[in-house]
C-alpha cells in the first residue's frame, strides 16, 4: 500500500476550524439543554420542538466530531514545513 503524504492546512483554515469548533459545541449543548428541560406535558401538546432539538443535537455533534478529527489530522508535527515556518525561532 502506498504511503499517504501529509498535507498541512493553511494557517487561516486551522484558525477557522478552531473558531467554529466552539460554535458547534455550544450548539450541541444548547440542543441538549432543550431536550433535558422539556417536560412530558409539553411533549404531548407540541412535540415538534423535541424532534427539531434532537436533530440539531445530532447535526452539531457530527459537525463537532468532524472538526475535531480535522484538527487532529493537521496538528503540528516537527517534520511539517508549515509548522517550521510558524514556529518562533529562539
């Protein structure tokens, strides 16, 4: 099997991934909060909100996981040329 070559993301793309990671986490936590605070009486009268909150929780969780995987794949390593350029020379 051929070896995979690691290609670093641009520093701007990494900054954007780090920023959006917190947005996805807050969205997932808010959706979870809505699911946990709704009581059964409201679920009988207007159950559509619970389904929407459940879907949003799933979407935000998947997006958060994908973002974490991308950041993990493109972490700085000593052999990466982009990491050498970004590292402060002492």
